[in-house]
C-alpha cells in the first residue's frame, strides 16, 4: 500500500467489474476510502469491496440504478451514510463517472429505438451531470472529477453511434466544468479507453479477440488496470496542472 491519496475519499460508479473495479482497487491502494457503486449486481460490488479489504484498503458498497428516477438521491443517501460511518464526515474528494450503457453489438444505427437512445443518454450523460451537481456540495477545493469517456468519440463505428454521441456529451461536461471549477482548483478530466478486456464473453472468443487486438498499436487488448492507472494518476496531486483534458488510454488505437 502507498499513500498518495491517504485520507481521501472516492466514489467510482460502475465499479463492480472491469475498469471501474480496477479503478476502485487502484485508488484504495493509494490510500483512498473507496465507495464501490453498482447498478444491479450487489454481489459483484461486494466482491470488489472484499478484494480491496484483502489488499489492506478500505471500501464500502453503494447501489443505485443510474438513469432511473431518484437514482442519484438514492446513491448519495447511501454514500453520505457510508462516508459518515467510516470517516465521521461527508467529504467526497474524488468522483469517477465510469458507469455506462450501450447498444447491443452489431445493431445498425437505423435499428436503434428511441427508448434505447433515452436510456443510453440517461446513464452516460445525464447521470454524470447530476452526480457532479450533487457532489459539489461535498467536494472540497482541490477535488477531482474524472469522466470515463471512450475512443469511439474519435473514430467511426456506426453500430456505436448513440454510445459515441453520449460520450461526446460527457466530454463536453469535462470541458465546461473544468473552466467553471478552476477557481476552486478542482480538476475535471476525461479518460478515453480503447478496447479493454473487461471479462465479457466477447473478449474470450479467439477470433473476435484477435480482430479487436489489431486496433491497438501494440496489437493486443488493454487491461482494466492500465486504464485505471491513468485515472489514479489524475486523482493525485501530481496531476494538479491537468484540467479539461481528454487523455488517450487506447494503446495507440487512434494513431491511424
């Protein structure tokens, strides 16, 4: 365990698996108390908490299905209770907006329904905005907002057009809040992962895995920890001069 984030608190949405889980683990290893958010899978979130505690860190789980009415209030009610229980106060130093929804693979743009568009934007754009709004009452000067965007905002992938649009909106949140919160020395940044092996079934299919690996300059898929390392860096004081940025964490997938 290191201590660059000793005494800090962090909320990572969608941290029951994948990049979110790796981020919660990484922040906890640096000394932060991690609030592990889940939408539906409480057991997976508890597994993340258990992994953090086994590693010598501190964590607790909070559940709310983002994108649904009242979810942000539900999440922050649990968050504040957990922070108060573990620290005696309700200060939140770091918010990582990682939770996301997307369209099923292979769905053509003309086949996406209005309901799917609403759901994706509710989770990927509206919820992060509302979470930032709500967190501003808890976050001290010098705090951190980190938004997990996507490389698909910088490349054409027709089947993911709605997802890309929603992540583009998230990048605008980053840009404008970075300017707005600069007087408080609060940094706001985006991290853009490429194809990252989050344990989903598609990444275990040899043919698909090989094809996806070709997109990276290193000819392999990214690992969740590699993206999480970028997020953890942005959360530390070493990144205090970086704000309004979109950091490429794609393994060179956007080099062309």
